């Protein structure tokens, strides 16, 4: 979250993520919410509907497994 805070302070107009399309600064809030959702999810929780369109449901599953191991 500290890295996201720092990026936000820089006030970027374009975000080039490691995965996914180039986006605007709204991507910061999206990633913040994703991380909060992963952190609060129970082990083996299904992919929340808001992330279903991202594809790669195994990434959600790997993130949960890593967090809960």
C-alpha cells in the first residue's frame, strides 16, 4: 500500500501495469481495492464478481494461497 501511496503522490496521468492494459490514475484505486479484497478473503474464496472479467482466476487463487500459507 505504501508503494501505491507514493505512486499516487506523483500524480501520474498514465499507469503502465505489469499486467493488463495501460490505464489512467483510476488504476491505483482498483489495485488498492483488489489488495484489500485479497487480504480480507477467506482461504479458497471464489473470485469476486468484480474481478471475474480480468480473466486468469488462478492469479486470485495463487494470491490467496500465498497469503494464507
